């Protein structure tokens, strides 16, 4: 944990187990690190990334959270990413073309401790090349991806995720809702 936090604080890229699949992560406020992840994944630069936060306070520092979002997060048994309009304090490099951002308030203890230690939101994108299958366990990650990051977390390498990703729900300021991924 300590090593992963040091790498993140110095602008590095890590492989880590999220509350769903294995992810590639960096400080969500570091533009150079975000650009490096885009290169690693061989991804279109205009494709949005999601970020993880560990607390309601950090979430509220980034977006205005509609009441409907709180209800969805409370009721969802599966990890849920909410797409919000008008985020604050985030670089444009991780925003969608319409300026929105997907944020997941994690319940997983490992992720909470990692984000708390970084003291910033954490980028979370699947640890695969763009368009390939998401890794449910560490051994599913290609060696090329492993070699391209600064650090691969040791924890939970044998664990198999029960989720192939989070649900993704967009909530507009007008309380309109759209399920983007179940």
C-alpha cells in the first residue's frame, strides 16, 4: 500500500485491484499521468475515464450530487459509477466530450485506503488494451501492460472479481436518469 501511494504521489501509474476488476490508475489531477495511461491503453484521447473517491466529502468537492444519486448508491448491491455534469477541480483530459465525469464512491476497504493515502481522486480504467476483455484477476493482465506501469500492487492478485465492471448511470442536473451499463 505504502509503495503504491508513493508511486501515485510522484506522478506514477499503478496496476491495482478495484472494487470490480483490475485497473490502471493514477492521480486524477495529474495531466501527464493521465496522458501516460492513454498511451499505455492505446486509447482514443477523447474517451472519458472514470475516477474513484473514498468519501462523500471528496465526491462533493468534485460535483454537486443530486439526491437521486445518493439513493442509487445506497440501494445498489453492485458497485455503481454515476456520471455527473459540471465537475470541478478536474483536468479536461479525463472528462467526456460533453464535460461530464463518471465517479464511483468505493465501498472496498483496499481502494478506500489507497485513495485516502493519495488524498486525491484516483483514475480507474480497466487494465487492458482498449477494446479487449477486462481482467477479472491479475493473471488476466497482459505482460505488456504490466511492464508499462510503474508499480503493480501485490494485494489480491489471486482474487477473482465477481463483477466484470460497475453499473454506469448518468444523472443530469434535472434528475433525468439513463442507464449506460447495467
